[in-house]
C-alpha cells in the first residue's frame, strides 16, 4: 500500500491527531531539524501540531538508521528521504506504537527549528518569464527586456551558501557600493528588497550530467526561499557577471523540507515553451500548483503560483549538470523570483513599486522598500480538495546596518 504520495483519495489516519485543515497531515510529513531546550538538534517530522523525533524513534529501536543520521541535520537523511518518509508513515499508522513512541512526540511549539540541512552549493535561477521581463524593463529601459539566451536555457548565478539561514534568523541591512546622482557611494542599502522564491533541495548526489528524465529523482523536496536583495548595490555591480554583494548577504529558507512525493497530487504539466528547448532540456517534466504569498508586517502584498514559472526544476537540473558539474546532497536551487501575470502577482518590491517610484500601501503605512524593523514572511500551500499541505513560514525581521539607518 502506498501510504504517502501517489493517487490517494483519502489520507489514512495517524495516531498523532491531526487537526482539520492543519496542512501537516499524514499525506505531507515534511522533515526538519529541531532542538528542545537548546540541546543538540534532532531530525524531526511534522505531523499535526506535533513533531515525531526520529532520534528518539531510533533509540526506541523502531527505525534502522545510524545515530549520526538522526542528529544535527537532515544531511544523512536527504539522499534516502522517500524511504525514511515511507517508514515514518507506517510507524504513525500502527496503533500499537502509540504507547512505545509516546516519548518521541513533542508539540511543535516546543521545538526550536534550525537550518534543516547543510547547504552545499547554492544556485539561484531566474526562471519566471514575467519577473525577468519586468526586471529587464526596469534595469535596461532602452534595451531588450529579456537577455537573448533567456528562452534557450534557465539562466542562473552561483550564490553564497554560507549566508543561507533558517526562518526566524534576523537579517542585517547590508552596506555596500552604489551610485547616488552619478556619485559612487558606500553605505547601508537604500533599496532593500525581498524575492519570493521556492528552493529545490538535492537529496541524491550525481557525478556527471543528469538526464532530464532522471532529474527529479535527485530532489528530496522543496522549501520556501527569500533571496534578499539590495537593488542599488545590485544595479551598480551586476554587469557583466551577475549579482554578487547585492544578494550574498542573506538568504532565508523555511524550516521544513516538503518531500517531493507529498506534491504528487499537485503536479501540473509545465507551461508551453516557445521556442522549443534543445533536446537535453526536453521533456520539461511537471511543475506543481503551489500557492505562494508574501507579507510585510502581516499585510499580504503578493500572491503567485509556483506553476507560473517558465522553466521547470527538471530543466534547471539538466542544464546545471549538462557540462559535467556535480550535484551534492544539500545543494539548494532557488527558482528565481516568482511573478505571475496578474496585477497582484509581483514577487518583489522592485516590480511592485517600479524601482521604488510608486510606493505601495502596507497596512497603515507606505513602502517603497523594506525598512528596518520590518518583518517579511513568505507562505506556501497546496490544496486539491482532498489533500492540503502547508509549507510553513519563511520569515525574517530586518535589523539596522552597522552604520545605522540610511
Ligand atoms: Ca533571486
């Protein structure tokens, strides 16, 4: 019996109760790393308002994993996540285990969720046609909106994995170089922005080119991702090699790795692509219908769908590895800012405010850019009437720059 993923019609019951509409039912089972009372993090699986502590399950003799695999992070679990998730689902649906595993169950509210995995290489793609077009028009008003290669390959840059932090970690306003009225200046960014993205987390590594048909087999799951951006620093530095200090100061991800198998009910055909990509980027593989929102200080400011992306995760992986580049467990592949076709579908303030020239209303205030003290929160969910899964929150509050508020 396929307990998790696949064409289920009615999710089976877990002996840990799942409140209606929780979004963390047995058909989901996302993985994270969490600490109780400041101690060493354990691998935990979310179910309802609780987590199952896999280190405690291992100690009780109910899961066959080495000690190192259930402690600190998901690093040893990611390559085998589908099998571990299947085992967890069987444990949670075996009523006789409720008593023996009672000590492995904790309220999620008591868990201090940490960075779920060691981020290996961080790559950020640029896969939204709407976003790339909007940005091109703003940054290069006199040129073509799209770079000439954009529809032939999923454009990306290599980011900085060491500054990827888990939701809840404050973000310090970066300082850097930019121009003001033709003068080169250095100081706190005046154009701090967020980018609403989803990150694909690599589970199984690969040593060489990955055929597109095998690409998704290397993905353990998805997280929400905020690619914080300093637009003035970015605009000054980005040509010809792409973003650097305007992006590398912070990237926030959500604490739960949503297993790819949990997204099976939400698979959709990828959007049509014209011109047709070269053979190594075909077939594109599926995308997923995931509703994504961004909030500033609790006020929603945008709503998009992951399915709005032009390039798929499978195409990103096939392109990334086509030259022989390896995949490592813990590689993080950002989707790029996701913008949709509607007027509310902008995944960044850069687009919403037209580079800061048209402030938006946020609650009782106006915002052109993110200000010190602001909290930006991304959320994701997928529903089809039977299944409903929540990604959890990807949130961070901005602290002033060392040099003070601009
Ligand atoms: Ca980005």
